[in-house]
């Protein structure tokens, strides 16, 4: 005896009841969602062939697919918004606010945070503190151990990872070794004073105004003398060993700046701050705020989901009795068609969102501005005669 399966089909209409037909109930209390769910179910059933052919779906199938379509639309929108806003929102409190469908004012906060990280490397700000340390140079000693021979503001080179940022071991500035021209002595100044008839004046009262380049040439002469005739001031830092040049002939301190790696890695172990896309407060959309562009995409995606669902149901039966024979269902074809439609709709939505990204908008504005300037080149320039 043949078995005839009891297949439930769409009756032609349905009534939506909140928290009854949808798996999650995210939008069930929204009156527009309720009315659109019923309308979309009727429209989709007609697109599937009702009433000419039976549609082996129930109300719960229609409303569940409709909710899934809204979820997918919201997830894609939120993802692209989060991608554009992440750099500005990182470090902000997650709070209880829902940023979905909210305007987030553009700021340079994220750029400034990146710039501060560069500032840490150059000593112009940033997140790391530049500490001060010193090495006591000893007469005749050239090589020093940074672990044993240093005095630090904080930390320990024996236990902490550190970076030497700057060592202050330089020749005495040439400007401090110049003779003041106002004293009336040195470098031919006395001869000039004599030519002017001022040699009889006492030294503290002599003031001779010289051009600025005169002092610059004297500074340069002193520096060249140090560079050519004397040992250069330099240092060699290898591992924990500091070698200084020239060999000290006196006792003095060499100062340096350093940073501790643990300062850079001092992460906030607490929660409540936006760190990545997983905790940016983009929640579900408010359905009544979705415009018709979005709702049309949701309807099409709902239909694609229903086509796939109907295909899986018909694939289960394979064949159904029809009079004295059997009919083969088109389940596999519907599954393939439904998935292809979903992929096409997702690709279309992603391309649209890519075109609406902040970068794409700026690129279009740049192209428009360039086009306008090119057109203005052909406009005759007016000639004004006074």
C-alpha cells in the first residue's frame, strides 16, 4: 500500500502574533514590522506560485525568514559602519548606547592616538615616559656597563627591558668658548678699536658692534678646529656596554634618556572599553527607521531564503503521488536558486556599502572637484578695465 504524506501548505494568508512565529523576536513589538511581515508573506507566496501551485510552507517559515532578512541587513550595515568608525571609537566606553542608525560625528581622535605612538619614539609626547639616567665617567676609563655603572630615575636595567633614547655626550658648544666682541679684545678687535681712535678707553667700556655673520664664522672656525685637530666626541652602544670617545681625562657625568618597555605594554586589563569590532555597541536596527531602499532589499532576501527553505522541504519528499503516477519535486533546483539569489543580494549590498564608505565618498568628491576645475578651464575669463 502506497503512503501519501500529509504535507502542510500555505493557506493563502496569515496573521502575525508577537513572540510567536519569530525565533528571536527582535522586532516583534514594532507595529511596522508586524504589518510588513504579513504583507511580505503574501507577496512571497505569490512569487512562489501560489495559488496556482501549492507552497509547502507555514506562517512560521515566512516570518522567520523575514526576521532573518532584517537581521542580515542590519548586520551588514553595522559591519560597514563599525569598519569606518573603529579607529575613532577604540578606547571609548562601550556603555549601553546603541550606535545603530545613529550619526557618529567624524573626529581626528584616532589619528591623534596613532600620532602619539610615533611621538613616543621621537620624544615629542606619546604614551611612554622618557626617564633620565647617568653614568659616572672616570678619568682614564672608556668602557662602562649599563647595568652596574648607571644611576636611574626609576626601574632597573638588570630586570627591566629598556631602550636608550638619547645620550648627551657632546663637545662643549663653540659659542661658550668665544671671546665677547664687546670686551674689545681678541681676534683683531683691539686693532679696529685703535683705528677708530678708541684704544685709550678702558676695556669694560668698549663696545664694538659687529655683524652677526662675524660671530657665525668664529663659531664655525672653533667647530672645525675641534673636528680636525681634536678627538671627536662620540660613543658606541653595544648590548649593555657603553664605550665613549675620547678617553676621559677627568671625572664627570654622562646623562642619557631611556624608556622602559613595560610602560608601552601597560595594557588596561579592565573591560568596558571598545577594543575591536566585537564590542562596538552596534545593536539591532529599529525596523520603523529603515527606509524603502532597505525594505526592498529585505523583501528580496526574504524571498531568496524562502526559495531555499522550500527547496529543502521538497527535497525531503523527492516524489509525491499524483493520480496513478508520481511527480518528482524540484527541491534541488530551488535550493541552488535560493542560495544564488542570496549571494547575489549580499554582493549587491556590499558593493553599495563600499560605494558609501567614507573613503569612497571622499574619492568621488575629489573626482567631482577635478571635473569642475577642468570644465572651468573652458570658460572665458573676463577682462576688467579700470
